[in-house]
């Protein structure tokens, strides 16, 4: 499964909206288009950490990484390297 598809799948699971998976693309904004609230965002980040075995430091995390799913994918790939 492509990284982007995995991220979209995780977002739609956290939102509990299966239809969201068909609507989101690499260009979708994680907060605005996906509509994650602050609690869902924390769940999303924790799930990403588990799924990809990376650690995300909230103090150093730049919200710009959430401007698009593609940008977030690049962030994860950099953390995983």
C-alpha cells in the first residue's frame, strides 16, 4: 500500500468516515480538508508513530507538515530514513 493511501486510510478511520478515503488526495489539507479536530489530530499522530515506528516530537513538529497529505508523507519518509 502506498504511503499516501495508508495516511488517508488512517485519517478516515480516526474520523470514522469511510467515504473520506475516496475524497482525500495527496493535495488535501490534513486539518481543513480532512477536518481533524485537536483530539483526532493527537490520535492521528500517535497512530502514525505506531504504524511507522517513528517518534514525533510535538515541540518540534511544524504544523506546515499538515498542509497536504503529500507534505506529511515526505515528513514521515524523512523521519523513517
